[in-house]
C-alpha cells in the first residue's frame, strides 16, 4: 500500500510540473505571435506554480529515506514559498489589470508590495504558533486572489457603456468560478492546518501529502493553466487562419522575409504590401490595379521604399531583399 501511495504521489507531482511547464511555453509562444499580454502573464503563473510543485517534489526526494518527523504545523522553506506565492499572485493580478485597462503604477505594484510586506510580517511576528503562522502565510494568496476578483467586479459594476458592460459580462462566469475555487482552497487550508490533528505513523504518506500540498489549490491552478492553454491555442489558431496562403516555395519565402525586411527598414504596412508585389515582379500599373489606387500613389510608395532601403531602383531592391533571406 505504501508503494502505491508513494507512486501515486510521485506521478501526480510529475504530471503537474509537466503540464504547467508545457502550458507556460505554449502561452509564451502565443504571446510572441499575438502580443496579447494576458497570455504572457498566464504563462508566468503556470511556470511559477510548476516551479513550486517541482520544489515540493525536490523536498520529498531529499527526505524519501528519512522518517517524517516535521512538526505538523511547521512550514518548509517559508521564504521560498513567499517568493513563489508572489510570483503566482502578481501574474493573475496583471491579467485583471490588463482586461480592465488599468495601467496606473500604484495599482500595478502596490498590491504585490503589500502582499510581500504582510507575508514577512506574519513570518517574523512573535507570539503565534507554527500552525497559525503557516495558515496566515498561505491564506494571503487566497485573500490576494479574492481582492483581484473584487476589483474586477467593481470595474464591471462601474462600467457606464453598454458595450463595456457586455465585454465584462463575457468573463463573469470565469471570474465567478475562480472565486468559488479560491474560497474552497481557503476552507481546505483552514481545516487541514488549524483543525486536523497530526496523522498517525500509519498514515505517513497521507500526512506528507497534506503537509506539503493543498488538493483544491491544485484543482484551481490546473483550471487556470487549462484556461491559459486554451487561450494560447486559440490565439495561435487565429494567427494560422489569418496567415497568407503560399502557393509555392518562392512565394512563401517572400511572405516570410517581407515582415523582417519591413521592420528593419521602417516600412509601413502598406509599403510592405507594395514591396511584396514588387519582389513578385509586378510593375507600378499592375500594383495600382491590385490596390485600386492611382498610379501616382504607387509611385510615391515605391519612392519611399527605395529611400528607406537605401537603393536606387527595383533591381537593387530585389537584390537587397533576397540577401536578407
């Protein structure tokens, strides 16, 4: 039985770490192509939670052949958990701020600074037992997340425009479910840390599991990670759907190179489109017909392209373009 429980604990930890790390890199990749900041923040949350679970697994590895003699209410590596707690709280707070378009620095940095300060206060304050100290430090995460959720609700209720109200309403089910899970995590921590007596030696694996983990927090984090992965995949799918279809290798190479060339020489989006057609061999007349504009407009665009790229004619432009591929 002990072997089964130990194996289950190990597999749960490994799967959590793998899922979180995979989700974080998917989110980072989606941010790289979409520039949607919420994906970047969700990726950091997934990475922070994955690191915390890896750290827990590391501690279990170090003590695997030792008797479980830690005080039931004591907290392993409190400073590490404070740092990781901040790394998990701040990204979700930034997601809320990004969605509500709140950019003032006191809102961006104030709450997390308060979180760290209060965490250190609870850690150093004398006169409280270890169980209460551990509960206070972990409960700060839930209070922070609940505060972020309340901020969303206040923004939603204070929205004046019907369009803005409708935009907030789309996320109401997500935030409501998040708040319910946070409250359940809070209750589990309170029950396990304050009211459950230390398990007997016969339940050592259960004791170690509950000592280092919150089951409902794992559920909450997996829900957030799943939401992050789903959002990232949707962003990547949209980019793929909007990507121009290349009919042959040369056209695909042109489409892949044009954005880098345009960025390097400061071309506008329309100048980039004209550049692609020029490299494909169209003359000014055909380009004007393609965009349904006057030929003089096309000549103006080509003049700007030549000037920005530092070339004198089409031949030099095409040579310079392909030299960057």
